[in-house]
């Protein structure tokens, strides 16, 4: 049974930075992709960044130029360095892991609050 644990959330002032970490334990050899999603109250969940076992990665347009996404599916961990955070970006950030051939696991999520 895989387990996904996020860390690094918290309160930051507008323009500040936070670094989120996600570590998956368990069936790490079958990991296909690892992703960060976020969901703010009253809004749909949105993809923030993703990486696949082949090494391809993507960062959503909302984070380009500000967010640095890194990680290694083989090591079952990904990181999201968020810079220049905006007041409209508070949300619950969740790490999602998908496995070959099937299966997925979500972390419990961590809260990011942007406020002065």
C-alpha cells in the first residue's frame, strides 16, 4: 500500500516563497507520474505541475516564471518551490501519484495561506 505525504505548507506574505515536498513510500517502483494539484474554496481543482517516469515535466501557466518544479519519480519525491506568491493563491495543495499499470494515491494535502 502506497502512502503519500506532503510537507512545507504554511502562511506566507504576498510576494513570499514556500517550498512544498511530496514523498511517496510503498510501491515506488511502479510509479508512473507524480503531480501537484491545488484547490481553493469554491474553485475547481487545478493541476500545478507534473512529472512522469520518462522525465517529462510540465508546469501550469499560472506558475510559469514563479514556480520551480523538481523531482524524480524513481526516488518517489517531488518538490514545488513557489516564489512571488499572490494573494489569490491560497489553496490546499495535494500531491497525486499514479502507478503502472493502474492505481493512484493522494496525499492528505497541505494548506498554503497567502496573507499580510
